[in-house]
C-alpha cells in the first residue's frame, strides 16, 4: 500500500474523530463534562470503549508477534489474560463500590481521606509518572511504524511526526474530555475489533484456507500451546506466575489507575459500573484469543512465503513486533493493509487520548484542587485545565523525543519496566488503607517509603536466582513490590484507637 493512500486514510480517520469531538462538546465543555462526563455515561458504551483503551497499539502488534518469538512464547500470554479477568472481577466487586461510596472524581482522593495529605500526593505523583512514561513508550513504538511506512517517503522528520500525532489527539480531547473520549473510544474499539477479524479473514484467504481450516491449522501448529506447567523455578511462562501476576498487575495498573477507573466513575450508579466491568471482562478475554490467533496465522504465512522476522536496526536482533506491520503493509493487498492501519491507529490513539485526559484530570483534581466545587467553578478554571492538557501533550512529546534520541529498543523495555515497578507502591498504599484499620501513618515519611520500595524490589529481583535457588520472577514481581511497600508503611505506622470506616 502506497504511503499516499495511507496518509489519505489517516487524514480521513482523524477528520472523523475531530468532527465527533466538536459534536459531543458543542453544548458543554466545563470541567464536570471533562472529568466525569456529567456522570451520564452509558455503561455499554464504556464497556466496549474500554477495550480500545486496555489494548494499546503495542498490544496490537506485540501480542501477535510474540506468538512465534524465539523464546517459545506460543499462546502463553493467555494465562496472563485469565489472571487479568480475575483482577477485573476483584476491581468490580471491591474497589468500585469503595470509589462510588466516597463519590470520587480522582481515585487518589481515597488515599487523602484514609492516610493523609502526603500519601495522597505521593499516590497521584506515582500515577502521573507511570502513565506519562508508559503512554510515551506506547506512542513511540507506533509512531515508528507511521514514520517508517508513511512519513519517511515525504521527508518528514521524526519529531514532526510525533508533534502531528499529539496535535491530532489534543485537538479532539481538549474541549470535551471524557465525554468525547467515551464516544471516540467506542468508535475506535469498533475499528480495532473489525480489523482483527478482517485480518484473520485476509491472511486465511491468502493461505487458501477456510476459517475452520485456519483454526484447525493453528491448533495443530507449533504455536498453540496455552498452559505451561513445566519448570516452575526457572521459567517465566509457568502458569502460576502468569496467572497470579495477571491478577495483581490488573488490580494495580487498572483498579488503581485513574485512566480506566475514570470511565467507570462517569456512570450514574455502581450497578451500571459493575455491569460495565463484567461485560468488558468477557469481551477482553475473547478478543485476546483472536489476537493470539492472528499471531499464529502470521507466522504460518511468513513460513510459507519465506518472510524473515524483521531485525532491529541497532542491535540486529529479531523484532517480532514488526512482523505484523511488515506482512500487512508489504505482502498483502491494499485493503488488508488499510485494515491493519485502521486497527493500529485505533488501538494506539484510543489508549493515548484516554491517558492524556486522565493525566489532565489527575493533575487538575489532585494538585490544583479542581475536584472541589468552589474551585471548579472559579473564573479561569477551564482555561487553566486547557493549559494543563497542553502541558501534558508537550511533556509526552519531550519524553518520546528522548526515547528516540537514545535509539535503542531496550530503552523502551526499560521505560515499561520502570512504569510497572512504580505501580507496586500503589498496591502497597491501597492494601494498607483497606486492610489495616487500627494503625495510623507518619504521613510525611510515606514518599520516602514509596521511593525506596521499587529500588529494593529491583535489587531483590536481580539477585533472586542466587537467593531463591534459581527462581526467575515474571509479572508476579509486582506482588513483591507491593509487599515491600506495605511492610515499609507498617514500620512508619503506630497503633491508634480510631477505627477507619473506609
């Protein structure tokens, strides 16, 4: 597919999003609309739209790519997805009732009421750091695809591609905020789901297989192993590690994350919010099966047509996350290529626009006090929110350029690793708040504990093989991170006669 056709496709796509944005924010663009969509969101729209937010562009190209990775991943990711599903159910039954009972705009306000001012600011700061790094890394990887397959042919520099991408996101989110995001994410999720099913159809057709034959081929291939019970000590793929890790990663990075929880808080009742989460969970699990199926089909197609896994230009190592775009844009017809770009664009921008809105909301509510009615209605409050929104857009721009300047895929992995480590302290903070009812914290010491904990966790993880007889940690490491934070909070706490009611 030519770069000109791809560019025209992108222009039309964003033209549609911007049109929707202006239509949804036409009658109201105040802070209540931006933060919580006036608490009038439809649960079924949120449930469907959250899929696009939960599945980033990195997921769209990386999950299929990892199926045939040299490490022998196959369908092991589905073990993690099953853990995610349990985590979503815990969020719906434990955390959401708490958030609704306290009528929160920012979920970190719970920490303020339960643990204190410094604990509250620490929790909000952790989110801002984690989400900024994670969102920048996700957008960076997808901008690389846009740069490589579209903008390089026009001589557009990388920094301009990043600026254009962020400018487009800003243009349709700055006014309507969450009210706009719920509609645009629903549309983008539809495009994402459609692209997955159409990709399966087009690749299957190219292999001269029926859909039934394709799934039988996947089942009988070397890519279809789901459950790994071998070598508990040294394998990262063992079911217990992936499943347990999936539960707690979901609780920390979804249930304690302003981004996805903000959508849940925009509904009228807790019943609607829970209905949304249960529906979302079902769709999420089923869709990941199809993502993994796409991966198996891509590797079968590559083997049949002599296509090698693309290599990283710096390290020379295989880049499995580039297999999907390489096959879709270079080895299939125009329509399949357009379908791929549709899915990639939808997945990426559904994640980034949501994150940008959540970052703005958290900063405005947690640091500027706009969650309080007297501050939200002050003259200039909307203009101040616009400036914060622009500020986070520019911050993402700077972080992405920094990642690109270092020019290494390992840097992206490091940034994702840092973001995942920082969610551990949130797990510890909320665990202390929820389960330790008779102890009070020395609030001013909480930031120190939350800074030290990830470093102690990292030191433990790097020496775990020596300390634990060769044990290798996977995603379950977040449990250790949260536990270290929890124990640190216990050390700076003292017994109190006052029983908390949260």
